C-alpha cells in the first residue's frame, strides 16, 4: 500500500515547541495574539498577516529543528516499510516562505533515521497530491484536510489526534498513537 503521512503533529510534535516560541516571542511581532490564535493555520502553510510572516521568517527553522518525533513513529514506519508499504510524506511546509525548509526537513529526517519513499512539499491541496500519488491511506492532524480528502475519493483517511483537533468533529476515524495506527494498517484490506 501507499501510505501518505503529514509531518507536523503527525510525525513530529510540532505544536509543543511552536507554542513555546509563540509564548516567548509573539510580543516581538504583535500585541493582539494574531500568531497564537492562528498557529494551526500557520503550520498548514497559511500565513494570514504580516506578524505571522515575520514570526515564520525568524523562528520557523528553529522550531522545526527542535521538534521531537512523535512517540513510536520511527519503529512503526520502519515496520510498515519492512512489510512493503511505501511511505509518502505530504507536507504544507512551504519553500516560498522559508526557502531552506526542504533541506532542513530532509536533514532532520535523516538525523533521526526516519525512512520514507517520497516527500512532497508546500501542498495546499493534499487531496490532489494523494490522488496524484495513488495514496491508499492518508494520515493528517487537520480536520479540514481529512474531511476534504474523504470527499469523492476512495482514500482511507485517519485523523491523528492532537491538541489543536482534540475537541473538533471529523468524518475520518481518529487515532491516538502510532501503535494504534500500525494495528489498523496491519488489519486493513484493500
């Protein structure tokens, strides 16, 4: 199977480090919480205002270099690849906002020995990327992305539970950790 996976808050726990930076540095760019209230959008590549853009330019790279892998992600991805599944990382990380982000991301994944077969950057239309890549299963933490991909496709979609989506309703099945996801995939029939 071809498995599409988002990076931020699915492979990495991005929000924890991002909130530390926002709490410490947001005042440098605005005083009305424009960044903290829009953080989920920012990590989906949607920059809504100048304060967010300046924050991203100054701190994105530092945040992405400091994030930790989600618990058990490496062992599960290694197990899936050992069973012949192909892993396609599909991320909204935008090279037009931070030109170095592609190289930084590849370096980070290499440093953590996280294996994958292909990576797609800067996509706002993950549904089309999934269709183009013949993805069978897709995992994301964005309710909007999951619901969009479920419409008019045969792609099985899972919502990876996170702080930003825990109280939101989604049409996709919610998964809470990588071992749960591995068990579902191991029992999946195409």
